[in-house]
């Protein structure tokens, strides 16, 4: 099969890779209908994380072509959406709603979802079948549910977003934009999107943002305080993963407020004394997407939400390198790849 391999920073190639096979009786093989480039893929692409001939991709939807002997919840022919972490969905951690930290968790991306086929471990606890074969126009939204929508949703839930709340979102990538959508659906009264890019500001407003803040760092914090009567937001979603973005999120939150952090942390260190006196709640990490998948699939299937609009570039799998480059240069919010 064809699959995307990152040889080293900035060097993305589509190569012939070995077809995946059933290894464990709990596995399933999925023929990938659509996959995509994630913002987190840009960390190794930019040389910030080490990379050496790594199979790429952890977001996927497609049709089950083969199942192991112990798989019961999905069948050959099902169209499925899966999380980037495989989980049994039965251990105590999963039952508490944190499938991304399942006692038996496996990173699905290790198999490289930017490919024609993907082996999914722990298929019963990882994959969720759609009610039927989706219409073509629903596929981008279902793909978004496998990571960026579920991650933005978790950021909003972790930040205790709800009716009457003022929410600020730090980060205007796909996760940040879909955190805006999630905040709107969860009933937030006011949603402040922090963005410097006109096209992303426009989509943020269409997803439900009521205010746009272009400032960053201390200036961004001051602007949030100004918009909230000096208090700060009730809920802040951090969707970047840098020291600046995390501190901006914490400092934009009012005492007693909540920060939901879902940006993959790189070099983030929290100052203990400032954190002590900030008196804010911090909750986040790798999103337990599996917790939200049934609800998100229903909302997409019923056409209540349309998260697939974050995909502003669609390319064939063979042009994956251009998809990475476009996102790196901020010419695209998110690239969808069709095998």
C-alpha cells in the first residue's frame, strides 16, 4: 500500500509500505477513506521533535475490511470513526471517561493512518460505526471527529464551558476553531477567539465566536481582562502547547475559573507561586476522544454541526508533502488527504 513517511524534518514522502495484518484477535483492518495532516505533525516537520523514517498520521475514517476473532462491536463493511489512542473501553480509567489513558492504551498513529489501510488495535473499544454509509459531504466532518473536534470538545468540557459563561480560546488552528464550535454548542454566552489571521477569524465567527482578540501574550491577557470587566474569562481553552500560550491562558482566567489545555505541550513549565495565587482550575491532556465519539457522530449525522469546514485544502495522498508545507506556511488550516 501507499503511505506517508517522514524521513527527517521537512522531508515527507509517499512510499510503498507493507499492508497491515491482523496481529492480535482484537485487531481490525480499516480501508482508509480519508485521513489528514494534524497540527501536531508539524512539530517533527519543523525539527522541534526528532523524526527518523516515521509513518505519519493518526486521524482516520474508513471501512472495516477484516476483523480479529474476538472483535464483536464492529463488522466487516462498517464505516467507522476511531480515536488516535486505541483503548479497551472497559478498564477503570476508560469507564471514568479517560480512554486516552486506558490501562492498555496503544497509539494508533504508530501504524501511520496517512495510508491506504490501517491496523486498529483494540477495535471493540476504539472504533465507532456510523449508522450507515455516510454521504460524501459528511466524511470531512466525521474525520474531524477522530481528533480535532474531539480534542476541541474535551478542551471545552475540561474548561467547564456552559450557559452564562464567557469563554476565551487561545489558538486558531483546527483544534482552537473547533473548541469555539464546541463552546457554542455547550451554551457559552460569550466566546472570545484569539486570532491574527483574517480567514481563521471569519471561520471562528461562523462557528460562534462573539469577539476576536488579535493581541498575544501580556497584551492579549490585558485585552481579555478589558472585555470581562477586569475579571478574566470563566473558561479558557489552550490549544497551542507553548509556554506563552499556556501562561496566556492561565492569566486570562478569573480566580475560580477553569483552563482546559489540549495543545501538545512543548517546553511548558508552570511557575508555582504564580499558579498558587492564580487560584484557577487546570485540566487537560491528550483528549479522550472515544468518550465523545457517539455524541459527535450523532450531531454530524443529523447535520447539527459541520466541523469539516476546518479542512480548507483537500489533496490526494500522493501530494501529502504539499499538504504539510501548506499548513507549515499557514496557507491552510488543515489538509485532508484522500488515499
